[in-house]
């Protein structure tokens, strides 16, 4: 099977990388990452790399050494959004360059895999947090607050649960969502525990 290099040659790779880099500077995510005064250099590096990778001469390696793409991309905050944008620009460039279907499909598959492999940040979604606002149930005054992972409070709050706050023991009277539909805050109405005990005393 002929390699992409044999089919599209230097001319095809030039058309592709030119169409790609024509889109980079005006892209809101990718534009700021690339060197504004060396876009021609960046275009050449990508072109030589692709030529080397897809069956052509190894000029890229002679000039730049081993590709080490993950290492070379480490300075850029490359999250899933940046990768998808890179792929979208490259899809448009493939379209514009009008390469033969078989070559376009091979390159597209390689780009997709490599772009995802290069992701170096933002893989784990941020942990959702909840702020618990403790309120004295009798005096209706805030006593303190704590921010915890939402997962830590799954299962809800049982009235009667005991809390130590600033060295004082409290017991939960009731828990309610914060007013105003703020899902990230929960009002925890608590009573001083000794008051409960005293009440219970005969
Ligand atoms: C996933 C999103 C990507 C982003 C945001 C990104 C970003 C960048 C940036 C900012 C540069 C520096 C430009 C320069 O001065 O050369 C660069 C270089 C480069 N990128 Fe990417 N890139 C991505 C994906 C890819 C993919 C999929 C490939 C594989 C074809 C690739 C291959 C290269 C190469 C060969 C260089 C030049 C490395 C060198 O010799 O210094 N990149 N990239």
C-alpha cells in the first residue's frame, strides 16, 4: 500500500499545513498558544514532522531530534477543549486541501488519537463542593461554615446528628437548602447539645 507521502508528496502536506495555520491565529483558544512571530516556523515544523511520520524523508528528526510530542507540548495547557478545537481546525484544513479520501481518513484517525494522547491538563472534572452554613437554631445566628465535597454528604443529613464546632457540641435540628435556590449551600440549623440534655433532664 502506498504511503500518504507517496500519494500526496511534499505539495499535499504543504497545502494541508498552510490551510491549518491560516486558521490558527484567529482562533480564540489556539491562537494565543502559538508564537505570533514564528507561525511560518511552526507551520514548517508540523509539515516536516508529518512528512517524516507518513513515509517521507526524516528532515524533521535531523533538525529537531526525536519528536517527543508529549514533552514538546508540555508548556501548553492542553485540555479536551483545546484538543477538540485543534481537531476541528485540522478537519477544516483537510477539507480545504482536498486530499484523496484514503489519505484524509488515515491522517484524521492519526490526528484524533494523537490529540487525545497529548492532553495534559483538566482531565479530572473539578470536584463539586457544598458549603454547609451552621446556624444556631434557637438564636437564628450563624455560627460557622464548612466547605466539603458533595460526595461526602451523599445520603443527606439526619436530625440528631452531632457536630463539634469550635469546641462546642451541637446536634442537628434540621437541614435546608439555602434560600434563593443556591444548590451549593445548605443551611444546617443546630442546637447546643447540652441544652438538649438539660431539657431531657427530669
Ligand atoms: C491537541 C491540540 C494541540 C495543541 C493545542 C497544539 C499546540 C502546539 C503548539 C502551541 C506548538 C508550538 C508551535 C511551534 O512553535 O512549533 C505545537 C508544536 C507542534 N505540534 Fe502541536 N498541538 C496540538 C496537537 C498536535 C498534534 C495532534 C500533533 C501531531 C500531528 C502535533 C504536532 C506538533 C509538532 C510536530 C510541533 C512542533 C514540535 C517542535 O518541533 O518543536 N500537535 N503544538
